[in-house]
C-alpha cells in the first residue's frame, strides 16, 4: 500500500514528490466528476460573466451621469441623465436576475458532483477486499463520508461562488478603472504588489495549518466512533478515564490547530483592509489634485473611488474561500486516496462459470503471508473431498481462521492455488463463488430490518415458508415466535432486540437458506450456551449433510460431528485423522481432548 493511500493518509509531512502525486490524484478525481457536467458548467460560467459585468457597470454609469448627464440637465436636456438612470436600473435588474440563476445552476452542479462522489465512495469501499477493511478503521471510513464530504460541499456551495465572482469582479473593475482613468488604474495596480505578497504568505502557511486541522478533526471523529462502537468493552474494562484523557488530548490538538488558523486570519484580514484603505487614500489624493487642476472630471474620480473600494471586498471573500478550499482540498486528498485503492482480491477478467458445484476443495503448493517476509501458512498441499466435514483445531494464532479466509477468497494465497472442483478460485465467477461458499463467523451481524429479512439475506427471493424451515432447522424458530412481532420483529441496529446467542442462531439460519456446497463455521458456536449449542448441533447435522464443511472451534464438543480433524500449530497441519483415531493416540489433539474432558469434571 502506498504512503499516499491508507497508511499515509493521516500524515501532514509529505515530501514534495508525494504532495505533487497527491495533487495530481485529486485533480484527476475532480476532472472525472466535472467532465459529465461540462455543458452545465459552461452555461454557469457564461451567466456569471454577464451578471458580473452588469454589476460592475454601475460606477461607470454614475460617472457618465455626473459628468455628462447633469450638465445636460442644467442646459435643459434631460435625456442623457434619463438614459443613465434607465441603464443603471436595467443593469441592476439583469445582474440580480442572473445572479439568482447562477446560484441555482451552481447548486445543481455541486449537488450532482456530491451525489456522484458520495456514491463512488460507498460503492468503491464496499468492493475493496477484506484486507483494506481490516487495516482501515470504521471511524476513518465514516469520516470520508461525513466530515470530508461536508468540507467539499461547503466549498462547492459557497466557496466556488466567492472565488469565481470575486475573481471576475476584480478583473472587470480593473478593466473599468483603466478605461475611465489609467492613472487611478496604475495606483490600483500598484496596490496588487503588497496584496500579492500578503496572499502568498497566507497561502503558504494556511496550506499547512488547514491540513493539520483536517487531520486533527478526522482523528477526533475516529476516536468518538470507535469509543461508541466499542462502548461495551469501554464499560467492561472501565476505560472511561483513559478515553477522557485521550479524547481531551485530541480536542486540545484540534483547538491548537484552529487557533493557528484564527491567528493567521487575524493578520491577513486587517492586512487586506490596510492595503485597500491606503490605495483608496492615494487615489483620492492624486485624483483630488487632478480635479483641482482640471485634469480629471469629478464623476470619474467618484467612480474610481467606488471601484477602488469595491475592488478589495472580493479579496476578503476570496480569503474565506481559501479557508474552504484548503479544507476541501485536504478532504479530496483523503477521498481520492480511498478511491485509488485497488482490491487485493480482484475479480477475474475472464471468469469461469461453475455449473454444478460438488464441493471438493484443493490446496496446491499454497503459501500465505499478510505482509512480505511474515509467512503465516508455510507451503502445503491439502485435499478436502466433497461432502466431508472437517474440523480445524489448534491454539489461538495457529492459522485456522486464515485458512478459512483463503477458502472463502477473502484473501488470495501468496503462492500456489486453491481450487473448488478443479477451478482456481481466482478464476471462478464471483456469483458462483459466493453462492458455493458461505462463512459464518463469531460476530453474527444483523442489519436493520426484520428477523425474516435478515434470514433471507442468504437468499433474497426466499419465501416465508423457506425462511421458517431454515429457522426450524437450526432451532431458532421457537425464540423467533416468542418475539413481539415474530418473524416481522425489527431487530434494530446491531440486533438490539436479540441476545448474542440468538443472533448466532439467525446467522445459522441465514447460511442454511443460502444452501452452499461449502460451509465454513469460524468459531460460530462461541456465543452459544451449552443447551443452545446442543440444539444447534442437531440443526448442524442436518445442514452439514451432503456438503463440504469446515468447522473452526475451541469447544471440542463441536468437533464430535466432524468426519476428519486437522490440528494446526504455527500455520502447519501437524495432525490429520478421524476424531476417534486422534483421541486414541498420544498427539496434540489427544492432549487437547483430555484437557477438555478434565474441565467438564
């Protein structure tokens, strides 16, 4: 994984090469978002150009009215002044109308971009492999969809308006100033020199400060989400005080970074005002002397003063834009980093359909390492015949769950092949793979919705009769019927209405109804009490019949229904045989079984 991706995305000390790479990545993303809206963006630009020109015309019309209209009116000709008044009103109405239209157009463009981006983030993170989700915390994913997208929304909704209108306003004012009086235009142009230095100073510091602010904000969100998600562990281990200290430190860091930004604006904003006032004073002084000498009309001086005063107002708004821009740029960097991630378990380019799966699983010269140089499963061969129930036994960290994840193709082997009925899993069509192989884990996650809906996750088109049969098969029907709404009971978020053991029963029913040819149970009975486990084992024997099954369990009572036991230690299969033969021997499984029997006494 690159330093600009998952591992490096919370950094703020990028090298120049990394920063350039990140900017290019962000610009590519932005271009792909804007490209489908090109026609709408062009129309928006035309509208804002015309509306800005109409607004800028006001002081020039005032100058014409004072210098030409008033003398004509004194001479009895009211037409020039009347035309100026009408023109002023028309430009005002046109400017206001087009600004309203421009606001609507930009809102539509920004909403279209946000819709596209939000959808991309969701769909892409959903497609990424398990490796990504095990290294990228849920809090950081939530930050991408919430605070980061909100920063981009703020930029699109108001920041872009400030930039475009401000830049055009300043450009048109400069053109009007030089057209009316080139001397006043030169004074204004001279004010751009200190303004440029001030803006550059602000830009260099704010780029660093705003990135630090976004990083601090993201860490706050991550800490909050993870604390709330793991609130049971927090309560169980009395972690409140430690969390208070950690969260307090994060809040303090966020306060300090924001204080730096505020101090930056405390210098930049008054600096803009000072430059603007000095420029206005110089134009008034030079222009006043020229008016007194007859070299400048008073209406032109008034227009120049109005233009000079208006010229620096957008500069302040553009400074606020830079605030939004830096936040949004940092957010876009993080989002583009996620979207640049590629699945470590990619779908095959030319998938092979598995017409009728039997369930034979084969490992050939398989080796696996999560990271280079840290081999978890040394090279081995293994054959699991179709219809056989295999129990994986061993101490924690022996590699049992890793083996199961390889069969489910949550990961691909670093070397060798794993095949189902002779077809390499990497070439198997994803729909066939997910239909043929199902894993039930210790964490039985229930989605918001009804009990029936959660069971039907294994078969979305299942009928109510099929759902009920699946529940009865695993012994879940009785407790479901006792719920307030039976099968239509809303389980609420994370299964709040049912116990951990009941959630596991529902996950079994979900697997039953999916009817896979290979079923993997990864510590799936760990949440069940002894009576529930015995009830489920009856259902398991029904489920495991005529299909390949891999059972990972610390409870050796679960192993009793297996046809074959594989004992793993340090990623190596050290024993392989039937439960009866291994118990009768003197190996590792016999020792585990003896210790388990003694624990029951």
